[in-house]
């Protein structure tokens, strides 16, 4: 017979505390506007976005 692997034990209290802390942090960041900054930084880290922005700035500089 195949040997069954034991199911991992879930530490519910620890999981609840982590989820609650994450939710509270998200709420505070959303209310203070920091979430917008984080989203913008994530948008800028996309390689395609950086290439397009660099090309656009380069074109603007050459026009001046």
C-alpha cells in the first residue's frame, strides 16, 4: 500500500493574527494614500513601462 503523507497542522490563531495585521496595514495604507504610491512603484518596475517611458523622455529631449 502507498504510504500517506500526514496533513500539515494549521495554526489558526497565528494565521488569524497575520491576516488581521495584514488587513489593518492595508486599511491604514489605503486611508493615508500610500497604497497609490505602492501601485505606482509596481507600475514603474514593469520592464515594458520603463522602456516606453525612457523612449518618450528621449524623444521629448530631442525635440527641444
